[in-house]
C-alpha cells in the first residue's frame, strides 16, 4: 500500500484488533485518510493480534478489550514480545477496574469508543511517540480511585514516600523526558537526576522505566491539577 506520509518520514503503522468487522472497516477508513498513518493488518482475536505483531511489527495496535482470546491477555502477550509496538485500547469501558489492568499489562493508551471520533487520532500519534494517552473521563476515574485508596489507607500517598525532588523526577520521567531534559528543567545535572530516579524506584520497589510510568499513572502524577 502506498503511503501518504510526508517525504522523509515513516508512517505510523497500525494493526487493528477487534472482532467486529464493521468496526475495523470504520477505523481503517478513518486512519488511512491521515497522511501519517497506514493500516498494516487486522486481527479478530487476541492470539491473532499477538501473531500479527510478531510478523508485521506495527507501531501501534488498536485493541478491543472484549475480543475473543482476551484483550488483556493480548496486551500482555504483545508486551512480552519485547518489541517497540505500543498498544492503544479502544473500548466501551471507562471504569477503573478495566483501566488499571490495561496499564499493568503494558497498555500505553485508553480511548472510549464513544469519544473515538475526537480522541483516537491524537491518541495514536501520542502513543506512537512513546507517550501515554488517557482520555479525560478515564483519567478522572483513575484519580478518583487512587485518592479513595489513599484515604482508606489501601495505597501509600507518594507525598509520604518520596521527597519533593524525587516526585518531580518521577513525573518528568513518566512524561517521557530524558535525564538530560529533566536536568535542564530542574536545573540539576543528569547524574543527579539519575540518582533521584534510582532512589525513587528503590523506595517504590520498581525495576524498570515501564513500571515507573505505570506507577506514576496510578498515583495520579500525570493528572492535570485542574481535574
């Protein structure tokens, strides 16, 4: 398929994973109308999605949580492939009981089907850059659940665990900033930023950057203060 991407740039390669053919057809039409996107394949269930990611190496998978074979299982399976493919969930669900498992399994974004017409294209571009996308309703749901657990004592408040500087470094890291970029923002050296990040990860019991990003999401560090 000929790409309409601007010269010198690679299009975002998208795999559609949904068991409804009419949904896939609509998504394909929407995405392929964009000059920077191309649909490279489709899957009707979780196992097929994992196999196609392995074969096609798409940039982004748009996955339905309710497809046969399990949407969460597919996300985990794709994450376990250790490829740069990012998974964007497109679903009717916005409840926290669905959102947190998606993030824990390695999902990079969460868009409700009811807001796909306004959010999906931005979400695809956001996760393709290696960032995380949550629509406003999902973000508020996540924050409410976290604050409720803090009040009940079921979750530690990061303000009680991390120093202010450690919180700043965790937040910048989760937003995708490099150590050098975070150092410039905080007027520190990159080595000092790395020290704060390592110390924060030790306190939180985390072992890699992906876990740090997901923890920051759960903790509400990426939520706008005006929410």
